[in-house]
C-alpha cells in the first residue's frame, strides 16, 4: 500500500495511476506476481496432548485433593509480571489463582 506524499492518505490505484483525494497522482508500479504467499505455520497439539479432554489438566486441588482441573489463562497485567492462571477443580469446583514470579498470588 502506498500513501500520498502531500497529505499521507492511502492512494487509490486506477489504470496504473495512484491517485489521492487531495489531487496528488503518481505512476503505480505493478504488483510482483513472482512473490509467494508463505504457508501457515503448522501448530502442534499442545502441552496436554496425551490427556483425555474430560480428565482435565493435572493440578492438585488444595481443598479436596483432586488431581485434575480446568485451566484459564488471564494473561499478563503488567509487562514485568508473569501470566496469571486460574485452576478450577473438576470435582469440588474450587478455584485457585496462581501467578508464578509476581506479587499477584
């Protein structure tokens, strides 16, 4: 995409001429048809690929001692902190918050 040298708006290409609403015009260069679009990156199955979906993520509940939980990643709130995770027990539904390496515990 090209932009106008006068006002900075995007140029509209018509008949090999790039035009702007302010009146600026220039010759448009044709697109290079030899460029290839990169193939999308193949993503893996994830960390818990061997677990059954109904079973849950391995996490020991502090309330009832059950070994599996549902995980929710709340992300990062500040750039110098780690992510915050919520672990919801599959048995008693107790939710625990963990944020390794920060003061959000």
